């Protein structure tokens, strides 16, 4: 079986999850090398996964490496992905593909010009939860989707004291978490037509009071709003409300709900692969739907693996650059609308990625193998 020779750039927290996933779940990815500005992290990951620690420049010069997986911090995504695309390599990027919409468009144009694949996270929409929800909607279990509610509350005052990028451009709750909610709903409903939004900041800067934090005592400016509310009008006329608040208490609350003329669908946390899907029909008790699809456990790397199988098969990949750019444009549209006090009209549209085939649940000796769903 041909495998896709792959290198990872960015050996931080999430790289361990990806590398483990490739070793255990996705045989199509032949992981050969990793790079990071931080040599200690790079060497540690290289040793742990028996791959080569290399300078990024040397990875780009190595013609045998076909795919780069970009797991660096969001601000580094654009420059590193661009370098790889210009060298004719396929790229899969962690979220978001870039910080600005302009940079995102540039990457998509370059990938098209250089005839390479460009895919981007989040890939949780390919997980058992959201694929089951999509199956339920597509099979008419809730009729026409009329409206929806996407809501998340967190406390980035606490998280940001360890991860100050959450206070910076491209790191606020809309980028960091909004992308999961927006990708999940877009992967079910398709493109958004117009966006109207308000934003607010609970503080202009945050003083780090966490004793022991390397940032203790620092006053970190909040570069983006930490409360965002928006209304998204989809091309199919559904009106969806987005509410994100990362200035409230630490207890996390999430809602991902769609309201149709024949039922209501509640999904689980779109930052996971396993969210339960609950269907409510008129004058019935709500029921938990059985999962129709596999990939219910931690499966980060699924989007990249699906892209690798698509490259081998010559078909479009599902975590497409068009859908990821559309989600980035929604984020851009939300900030633009909030700043200008005007409705933002979307420029981009995308084709809905094909759903994964039903089944392929589990990994037991007699169960269908999950990776076979990607062929
Ligand atoms: N941590 C999570 O739970 C999580 C979950 C899902 C997605 N993500 C996404 O994954 C990405 C990485 O997140 P993380 O938590 O692993 O961050 P991290 O800060 O732990 O790791 C990022 C790594 O990138 C390296 N890096 C930065 N710029 C670089 C450059 N120019 N060249 C080479 N290396 C560079 C850093 O040295 C660091 O080791 C982000 O896009 C994030 O949104 C993270």
C-alpha cells in the first residue's frame, strides 16, 4: 500500500496527539520528520516517535516529503504553509489556516496555482457526532432546518494566564473555539450569505495573577473582543445565532442546536469527536440517536489522513480549503460587522464536502476498521 510521506512542523501540545493518531489509527500517513524552533521539543518528539528532527528548510528541500502538517501557533501558519506550497508540497494546517482573511485567500490561490492540496482543521466535523447529525438532517429527521443556536462560555482570564496568545489577534475565543462551531454547522447547512454582529471586551488588558506563571505580574492587552454575538443568514435561509463569551466563569457551557419544521437536533461539544446527538420530535421524549459513523474517540489527524487518502484516489478532500476559508471569512465578517455596525455580505461559497460513508464503527477484530471509511 502506498503511503504519503509526511513531516510535521510545530512540536507543541497537539503534535503528540497527531503523532500518536498517525502511529495507531492512520496507516496512510508515513510520518518521517518533524521541525520546531524549539530544539528541545523537536528532539523530544523525534525520539518519542522514531522520526527525524530536521530544520524546516531541509524538510522543504527534501523532495521525498509530499505533505507538511502545520501544527505551529496560529500566527506562524500563513508563512510556513506558504513556503511549503511554493515548494510544491501538499499542506494540512491546524486551525485557523491564517489569521487574516486576506492571508487565507492568498494561500488558497497559491495552492490552486501550484496544484497542491491544501486542507485545514478543525477535523472534528468528520467525527462520529457531527457526521451522525448530518446523516439525521440529510435523512429528513428534522425536516427543513429553519434556525440554530451556537453558544460557548469559557473563562480565558484563567486559561490565558498560561496561554497568553488567547488574548492576542487570531487567538481570541472566536478564532480559538468559534471555528469548531462554525465548521460543524457549515458542514451540515452549507454556505453563509450574510453576517451581522456585535462584540464587546470585558477588560482592555489582563493582569496575570497566577502565582508561578511565567507571565506573573504582566499586563497583557486584549487585542480582540472576548464577547461576540452574531446572526448568520445561510444561503438556505436558516438563521443561526452565535454567542461566545470567554469573559465569564470557568465552567464551560456549550450549545449546538438546529431547529427544523419537523424536529430539533442537539449536538454535543464540536471540539470533540464523540458528541451525542439528540433528536426531539413533537410530543415525544427526546432520544439519543445511535452513532451512524465511526471516529468517536480522539481522532485528531483525521482531516489530514482523509486528505492523504484523497490524494491517492485523486478525489477532493473533505476538510477542504474552500470550507476553511469560508469559515475564516465568517470570522472576518463578524469583526467587520461589529466594527462597522453594518451587515457583512459574504464573498466566498463552498461545496459541501461529501459525508463519510455510514458505518465503519470500531476497531475490534470483527468490526469494520474506521480508516476504511476514508478510502
Ligand atoms: N492544544 C490543543 O488542545 C489544540 C487543540 C486543537 C488544535 N490546536 C491548534 O494546534 C496548533 C498548535 O497548538 P498547540 O497547543 O500545540 O501550541 P503550542 O504552543 O504548544 O505549540 C506550537 C509549537 O509551534 C512552534 N512554532 C511556532 N512558530 C514556529 C515556526 N515559525 N517554525 C517552527 N516552529 C514554530 C512553537 O515553538 C511550539 O512548539 C494551533 O493552531 C492550535 O489552535 C491546539
